[in-house]
C-alpha cells in the first residue's frame, strides 16, 4: 500500500507541470480502452494476416491524431511509419517501438483468450479478476491488464498516442519534429530491417532515436538505457550411430553423441562461468569511470540471487551490471533421444545444443562464431554445415554439424551525449526522482541498423513494469505504468532542449 501512495505522489508531482490529476485519469481510462482494442487483434510475429490487421489499426489511430502515416514494404513484413508536419527549425526525434508479439500457448494462460484483456487486482500471492466498469468511478494504479503484448509492445504505443492527445488538448507546443517507426518483425530478429532502413533513409532522418521497449529498472525508478547487446546463434549437432541403436547391444560400442556433445561444451567455459575460448573477450576494457557508472545502478545482489534461487552467480563480472559488459555464450536448449515417459533404452543417433551469443559493441558476432568453430576443431572434431555422409562418418571419429544464425549488432551511446542528458534531466525534473542510467542492457533490440545508417545516437526509455512477464504466459501491464508512460512522453515532448 505504501508503494502505491508513493507512486501516486510522484505522478501528482509530475502532473503539476502538465495537466490536472483528473485529466490524467481520464486519459488513462481512454488508454485502457485503446489497449483492449489493440490487443484484441492477434499479432503473432509468424502470422502475416495478423500483422496486416495491426497495421490497419495503427493507420486509423495515428491518422486520427493528425499524423501522416505510411505502410513501408520490406523484404518481409511491412513497417509502419508516421510523422507530424515538419518544421525545419526544430530538431527531430525518431521513436521506435514494435507491433508484433510472441506466439501464445493459451493453455498456459490464466484466462480463456490471451488476446482478450483481463483486468486483475493483487490479492495475497495471486490475482483476482475485476470488471472494467469499476474503473469508471476511479482508477486503481495497482491493478493490471493481462494479455499478450499489453507490455511488449502495444502498451507503450498506446501511451504515446494518449500523450499526443493531452498535448493537443492542452494546446501545448511540441518543440520537436516527431517521427515514429514501428517494427513488425522484432520478435523474429527483424531480418528485413537493415536493408529497409537503408532504403527509407531520407524518410527516417532524425537527430536522435528513442526506443520504448522493455521494462524500467527493477527498482521502479525512471530509467534510461544507453545501449543493448546484440545476438547471434549457433546450432551444434554431434553424431553417433547413423540410426538409434539398442543400448544393450551397442552401449559399450557405438559412440554416444550426448557424451561427445558434453565433451566439447565443457571445454568452452571454466568453473566460474568465464568463456575460455581464445580471444572471446578481446577489446573490452572497463576504466574507473565506467565501473562507477555501473555501480550507480541500484541493483541488489542478494535480491537477484534470491529471485533466481542461486547460491552464487558466475564470475564473468564481479557484479551484475559488470557481467553485461561482456559477450555471453549460453546453451539455450539441448536434446538427444527421448526423455521422461518416452525415454528409450537406446544409443541416440544425434545430440544437439542450441547456443545464443549475446554481443557487445566491442565484439563482432561473425568473428565470435568463427572463434567457437576454431575451438571445436581444436578439440579434434570434424566440422561440417550439413548432415555428414556415410563416407565422412567412416573417415572421422568425432563429427559435429555447425549451423550459424544471423547477427544482430549491439549498440551503445556515450553517457555524456547531449540528447541523453536532455532525456535524463527532463525525467529527473518532471518526476522529481533520480534516474537510473544503464550503460548497456542484457537483452537485444534491433537498433544497430538505425545507428549505422542514420549516424544518430539512440536511447532506450522503457515504460512498463519490471514484472510484466513479457514473452511468457500471463503477460501484464500495471495501470500505474500507463499513467507513468503518458507522463514521460508528455514531458519529453513538451520540454525544450
């Protein structure tokens, strides 16, 4: 209850610089209705028809606010672009968000349809269903909206639109030109984006880029993030007998691909979790100033470890933020034979490990994949990118099939950038709170194409609650964060640099 009152206090303090509390509540109520309408349209990143229906909704709702909008074809799904009338004398902000969402498994959700928003209030250690009519009398900022993409990333899009409503209602001059680009394939790596940004370069030109994706810091404080890690992937498959064999007949004879795979994987890291592949961390140095910035983030190791239920973390960095400054090497999935109730007494034919490599600006994804491949070869493996032929099987003791995924680059903007200082100072002044500044976040947003092509600084200004369950069942958006997001957008778009 105390947290709720603090949130309301900070919101009211911010409101004094923009609009009256009742006006904000009315806008939040309208935003809730729009979120319900928007979320109702399925947006599975894998479904073309879903994306088109969402583009239609966006076109209607942006145009209603006076934006000029366009659907931009790409080699994949189309992008959505919108802008307000431009003035040469004003600097230009380009906002990036995404309209697609992760696929859903309705059986894992605590509601019949993940695309039908459900209103819930906290109760003991769980949630109690509420009815939306109860919000007509008063808005409870502790209640939440449950549904796919409420937080990731439809909620922030609606917050932006409702901030525009308030700016227009109050006759507030906007000291910026505003452009918005909405990605429709963010949840499947945004493969068409680099070529699309190059193709539409003149349309997208801006002075700086603001990304509204992901959650605020776990402390709940206003957050500005100066970069994000990139990502690439590898699939490693080892080979045993050409077909699964009876473990009684061949268990001491046919090489087991599971043991072969574990053999090579255990050579990649030491007991502290550090990658020991030659050259993997090359080029990364952290001076005292950087360490000071990293330590200013109000993380609590005990809380993090308790939430993860781990006794001790890996030692890639001496604390959480430091660990994010290095590229990672993660086994994201493994499989061989059959397990559980379907387990069979066989020597499997193959074993597979799926790896993801999170990248930092100092590390090149293609180079790191090359280092991993070289390391595997040094362990005595014959490496191929196809299923080995019988001739190859007969010629080599240890064979591994290595398949490479695409590379999404990392980015990082300098912490002393003037546009970053403007964002931080605006949030600090309006919210009367210290702003958490994060040098680079662990996740990946496909922003590098904008930076590489447009040559502009980029900043992530997240809007949603840290415990929003994005990508997971029961994704949710705290109503207080809707008010927060509207106010943040309002503050940024009504403050002169």
